[in-house]
């Protein structure tokens, strides 16, 4: 781990050393220094993964729902973490083959790593997709680490439960493809996720676009 990351971990620990409780999506527990180090290390892994020019995600060709035969739905997801506020959110957008808005969604996640936020966005999007009775999913995310973890089907660490849940949802879908999308092409999912302002649990769904066409 680089000196810059070590320095940031020290800063995170210092800023949070008097923090006894922090709301998280699945439990309310105090965040110890070791937990902060673990989360920061996950951010470091994400940075290294995205910096790697030769990954399976990069080797995949670009694809759009309109190029696929059948009724394919595009699920674009995004995760955001605001370190200074201990605030994380996951969200995304479901669109049809003609790029028409079906539903947008987001969720406040409390304190977690960026990769966990990415996983939550994918999991919640798949759950909505199934609730709307769609069977063909093109999943697009700018998280290369999330893509590789889902494709490898070898979850590890604190993310394992989320990855297993994602695979349980994928097993209920007839056909699915997961692809990398550059961050600059993922602005709608980015925007809907960043609409999260309140620190309250529960998935928020928007059947009408709040971000324009």
C-alpha cells in the first residue's frame, strides 16, 4: 500500500476516533480503527483495480440493449462514498431497449466502502428488475472490481454476502450480461444516486425521471 493511502488511513482514524456509533444498512455498530482501515483498504483495492489496463472488464466489447435480440433491459448502477461525512449511497437506472426510462432508484447505505456501495446498487437494481418481471438484463457499471467479483463467483471478505445475494438474483434471470461502462457515460446513474440526501434506510424508487430525458 502506498504512503499516500497509509496517510489517508491515519487521517480517517483520527477523524473518527471519537465516533462511537455510525448507522449502517444492516447493523448499528461502533466503527473501530480496524474497521476504518479495512474500508480504506477496500478503496485502495478499487483504485488499483481501476488503474489496471489489462482486466477482463476492459477486454469486453461495448454493447447496447438495442443490439440484442429479445426484450432486454439495461440496468446502469453507481456507488458513491463521501469520506468526510461517513456517507455512502448506491443507486441506478432501469431503461428499455430504446433507452426509455423505466425506473430510477437509490438508497442511503451509511458507512461502507465504495465497492460495497457498487454491489448494493447492482443488487437493488436486480431486485427491481425481477419485481417488474423482466428476464433479460444488460448490467452496466463503472466498477471494474465489482464486475470481476461477480464474474469470478469467488466472493471474499466483507463483500461475500452481497456477492452471493447478487448471484441468487441472477439465477432467477433468464439471460444476463455484465459490462463495464466509463464513468463519463454513466451520468444518469451517477445523478440519481447522488440525489440521496437524508440518512434514512429504505430503497427510493422513481418511475418518472428527475434528471431530464
